[in-house]
């Protein structure tokens, strides 16, 4: 039997997919990238963007047509809003939450008997985390440490699709991490909608996020296998100083932080329900610069949020200039199905949103370039990730996740650390020469 899975959306869904692969492998099913030869066809869906939802409908429409000629089982899981769930139940054979992935063999054997009431509960969360994922890479891995979100940002539907925050037991996280380190994984990322609120749902019973990092730091110190540990995404509200202090203590805790700003305007931040002001965010940035000098800072920005005025936008532009990011993922605002803001007027035109996006891109490129200038002449550790398109140079990532293209006289191994002398600043990336 062969199965085909289409994974849409974010890194969290890709991580869910890795566990799905294991469940299928344990059932003796073979994966195929050719949906025409699959017996089981499924989608790990994303409700965040209408485009992703449209893709789900176009797929299932096609698969249901094929059903006239051959027997197939279709399923959908992932981030699904209640309204979509009801509609999917009419078109897919199986609809289930990611927490229920462990129950897939049973569902397939009794195919069709899944009731809507059994969907998206949290009883399966433990079983879900117990599944050993089949990692797509042999040097980079993601460990889910928490699922769901309690923050309710007005532009986001995650609290409605994935439910409230549930932290995974730290013993399991550390176990998974130890296995990855022993197997030689070099880039390991702790994953969650709100990674740094880890443990808050189990206060008194579970360790905090800073303590979790401390435990990982100790594992790194005691291991002969070097690795870089990242986490994404934290929420500014939970970015406490002890997290940064712990990062400063251990060399395996990579000095790179992705701290979503979304907007640099207090009025917009309030409308987004981010629950912090720009001044509070800047205090965290000051702490990062003080405790982790040289760390790279990434962010997410939404431009044109509902009624964002020129003045609101100017505050974001100024904030970005003052803070100075190494990378900014800037999105033009579009209403997300199921999110509170989808009921509000989306007044800024797409043309204006794009204009603002370009202005912010220029700002972040300037600050990234300034930062990179200081790296020229330094020899830095680099994780080799492949070869450039023309095959003449190698590609890699610095500890701060800056892309580097470099030459080497000898053959290198993808997924290993190398030392590279930075010779060139090419804007948001670097050029260099392999040294050892
Ligand atoms: S954007 Fe806000 S509501 Fe959505 S997952 Fe992140 S913190 Fe939670």
C-alpha cells in the first residue's frame, strides 16, 4: 500500500508530518510523491491562509473524482477551524486533529467511523509526542515542545485550530534531544507556537523554559558531539531575562533570537492584542544586546494591519531602524479565516501595503548589511548545508543563521561544521573561504 501526503503551512505542520511518516512506516505503508499511485491520500492542512484552504478543496475535489475508478482513502489533519472541519467531514473519509495521529492505524482499519465529537481533543497529545518522528534531514531536526496558544492575537486563528497551550513533558524533550545529539544532528530547533511560555500551563509540576534551556546546555557541555540549539517562536511577553542569561552560559545554545515585533506602533500592537508596548519590546532588545553581544536578531512584521495609518507605519519603520534586524519576515496583512480581525475592515490597499513592505525591506537590508560588515575578516564556524546552484561554491549557515557562500579546495561534507574566513559582505549574506 502506498500513501501520499501534502503538507501545507508552517514548520509546526512539517514537524507533525514527520510523525505521520513514522505512523505510516509502522503500518508497513510506502510513501510516494506521485499521488496518482497512492492508495491513501492525505493533507496536513493550514487554516491560516485562504489560499491553503483553497488548495485543500481543489485536491479533495480531484481525489474524489478518482474514487469513481479506484478505491482510495482520503484524510485531512493539521490546523483546521471548526467551520472547515464540518465541511471537510462531508468530503474526506477521515478528519482528525494532529493529536490523534497516533490513532490513525485504528481509524484506517475502521475507516469512516470517526465522529466529529472525537476530533481535535487533547487526549491524544501524549500519544502524538510518543511517536518517533522520521526526520527529513540527517543534520537538522525540530523538536515540538509545546502545542497550541493562549495569546489570542487578533490576526491569528491558531488558538482556535490548535487549542490552548499544552507543554510536552521535559523528560521526553530531553530524551529526544539526546538521541539527536548522539546521532550527530548539528542544528536542533525547539518548536512551539509560543516556545518560551513552555511550562506555564503546568506551573509547579514542570520546569520553566529557561530551566529547559539550562538542561540542554548541560547536555551540550557534556557531549563530544557539537550542535547548535535554536528555538522558535518566542513571544516578547514571556522573554524573561533568565532565558537570555542561560543562553549566555552555554556555547551550544545558539546566539540567534527570532523575536516577532509585528508592529512598532503601540496603537496597532494593542489592536493586535500583542499585550506589550514598543518600549517593553525595546527593553528585551537592550537585554539581548547586553547579555548576548553579537547575537543575531530576526523578526516578523505585518504591514497594513486593518486601518494602519501613515503615522502608525512610520513608527514601525523607525522602530526597525533603531532596533536593527538581521532578518525580517515581512508580510502584507490579509485577513485570516477564523481570526478576530477578519471581521474588521481591511482598509489599506494592496498597493499601499506593498509600498510599505518595500520600505521596511530596505530598512532591514541596511541593518543586516551593517552587521555583516563587522564579520568581514573574521573566521567563523559554519554548518555546511550544500552547494551553490552553479556548483562552484559551498553554502552554509553561521551560528546566527546568516547565509554564507564559500570556496573550498577540498570536498566537504554536508551537515558538518567547518571554519570559514569571511572575505565578503554581500548584503544579507556573506562570502568566504574555507580554512579548516
Ligand atoms: S500569532 Fe499570537 S495567537 Fe497566533 S500563535 Fe502566535 S502568539 Fe499565538
